[in-house]
């Protein structure tokens, strides 16, 4: 494996981790906002 391939692999794993983290935070925020809206509607 060349250093370029190694760098690309590390770069993409960092990107994947960021997307996973952002998605998790968005899902958490969305579910909490949905819960608040649901309580208001009731």
C-alpha cells in the first residue's frame, strides 16, 4: 500500500465518522423536536 492510498483511506474514514456523528446529532434533535411538537398538539 502506498502512502497516497493510506492517506485516502484515513481521509475517507474521518469523513464517514463526521457524517455518522452529524446524522446521529440530527436524528437526536429531530426526535426531540418531534416529541415537543407532539406534546403541544395533544
